[in-house]
């Protein structure tokens, strides 16, 4: 059944509950509950239909091209075929990850939420993920920040998002005035829309941060129109920002660097993210860490084009010739053979040992070099059972974090004890099985994300009436199968010792206040 969630200018979201589907050969598993976003593209005047279809196309295109931890995810699109319901017939439906609420609703109930700084760090991380991929959100505001079951934030509503073409993108000529930078309030609108830059999102973040931390807007005025006029006066230099005295000093500098009179003076997204993570005590991957990730993707594409299989392990390196062929400076990397079995990042590229500290304890022996892989693998899954602590506990129980584990008798290898014929279906991030059965050894950079994907498939397929800790049941299903766990009505006897170890380490690795 479906129940309304909220209503927007062009969409009506509903929650849909149904039986969990099995994982198809293509695409992600569908959860028990999803949000259905109805976009009325089947009715209206021709001009209105053209406008609505453009907005839908923007949102669908972004979802299909990008899958990032801080962006709400889309599972599939549908079209309503129901002539008996003229208002819905022909509507486009986006099947989206369901959130528990929005920042807008949180601010209405608690104008200065205690979790505000952490949420702002996550919002900034989402903006950085968008901008790195070459997109501008175009309408960042509290209503477009969704809060998940675990309290984390995701960016949503991308119908005004635009892909950069050089320094600019072209976006529909509307946005929310309170979050629109002065240079766009009366900007020229061309045939393709309005020119926007990533700096527009940075301005919006500054406004949003001030509102979240103080309960007030940074520009004076009792109405959006009055605040819009104040923004114009500020841009002309005839008025100043009116920042609240309750804004903490570290945040005051951040907000001022976002809210500048011209876009050219505004702080860049990456610098903004570093400042926000510093002031909140959170951690983001270093630029060199992200560089390695990009290099790895480029090597894979290169291998596909030349009909050969090339592997770049996160902790390994590539030959000088391979790096040179891809256009990277040789001096950036340490040279070793492709396929090196080291599983940590290159010197200076490892993420800090506190990565994901809010969700995974730093004082219980989880190797620091694996923390980014563990935390990111959990964040890539919308299922609440799949947490960084669960993945870490399972890796401890499976191999004691040994990336070189080899058990030919059981045909299991690597830190997650993968059986090659099973790993084949989870090794690729796009949901497609590998063309051939992979051959060990398997690096941590391959094994841990694949474990996260497999656990994300298992979780919604477990019987919801099963007793016990759902995370431990997921671990049991990883050792056997969700069908055997469902049939046994819980953890099968053969796997009770294993699950007891997982439960022990779950308690060890989970920070106080988390479950």
C-alpha cells in the first residue's frame, strides 16, 4: 500500500511497502519500503508538459549517472498507465530510497538541532560529491535535504540539477529566493535556461548553515522578498551581512566565506569541505585518496578497451609505463608490480585513522587502512542493518583482517573469505556479474566493497519476523544463505559459534549511543 509523504511544486512523494524482490541480473535489489515520487508528465498544456518533462529528464539523468553515498538513490523509473485516473495517467514515477524526514521538518520542530554541525558536514560532503562529478544542484535548501533512518543526511530533488559545461551549467530559471546568490536573482535567462556555477550551491550552503546553527537567516527581513532585496543591497555594497552573534567562531568564518558579494570571491567546494570537517571533527578522504580511486577506474576502462584484465589494488601500485600512459605524473606514486598484495593505501594516501569514528570505534583494533573501505561500503547500502560496525565485525570473524588469507580446501580467499564463483556476482559496482570467474588473490579494495553489496542484497530478503539482532542474521546469511536462515527461523546451529563471534565484535566496534 502507498501512503502520502509530502507534496512539492511538481511532485507528490508516497511511501510504498511491499515484498522485497530478489536481486535481478541487472540493477540493485528493491527494498521492502521505497518512496514513490509522482511527476505529472501525462497531463497539462503542451508548454507545461515540455517543462515538466525537462525537469524529470534532469533528475533521472543525474540518478542514472551518479550513485554517491550522500545522494538519495533511485532504484528505477515507472510510467503510470491508468486512463481511469486522468490526473495520474502518463505520470512518471521515480522509485527512490525512502527517508524518514527532512531537514526542513527537523528545523521546524527544533530550530537549532543538536545534530546540526554533523548534518552540515554531511550536506557539504554531498555537495562535494556532486561537484566532483561535474554537477550543480541548483536548489539546495532544507526541504531538499532528507534524513535517513540512522539520522544521516542525503541530498535529494535534482530536477533543477545541471551538468557543467566548462565553468557553467544551464539550469531552469527558478530556485528558492532565500538560497539564491545575488548574481542569480535577476540574471539573464537564455534559451537553455540560466547559467549557474558550483558557487551557487556554496552560497546556498552558507545560508543553510546559518539557519541550522542559529535559527535565523543571515540577511535581514521578515519575508523572502525583503531578504531578497537585502541580498541585492549586500551585492551592491550598500548593506552588510547581519550574522547572528550565536554563530560559533569557526562557523562564522565558514559562513562568511560562502556568502560573498561576488561568485569569484566565494570559497571553493573542496576547501569548504576541509574547513567544515575540521570544525566539526569529522573526516573526509584526502585528495590523494580520491586520485587513487580515479586512477583505478581509468585503469579498468583502459583494460576493457584493450581486451585485457588489469587490476589496480588500492594498496598496490602500477608500473611507470601504466601511469604514464594514463597521463599521471610518475613522481606521484611509488612503483611496484600491478597486482601487489599490499592492502593499505600508498604512503601519505591513507585516510586518517579516525575515518567514520561516529559509526566505528577507533580504539578496538580495526586496521586504520581499512576504515575508509569499511565505512564507504556500508554507506553505499541503504539497508539499516548494514553498518560499518557489522562489516568490521564480520571481517574480524572471517579472517582476523588478513588480506592474504587462503583456504583452498574451502575455496575461500582474502579478507572476506570470498569463494570466487560467488564473488563473480558482487565484484562489480554496477550490479553486473563479472564476465569470468575472478581468480585469487583478492585485495581488500575488491573484497570489502563486494561484501557490502552482498550484505545489502541479503538484508531485505530475510524474513522480517525472524527473532534476534538483524545484523547477526545478515552475517549468518553471508556464511550460508538468506533462504537457509529463513527456513531455520534464525541462525542455523552450524553457524552459531561464528555468529557469536560477530555479535561480540559488533558490540566492541559500535560506538556508545549506536545500536
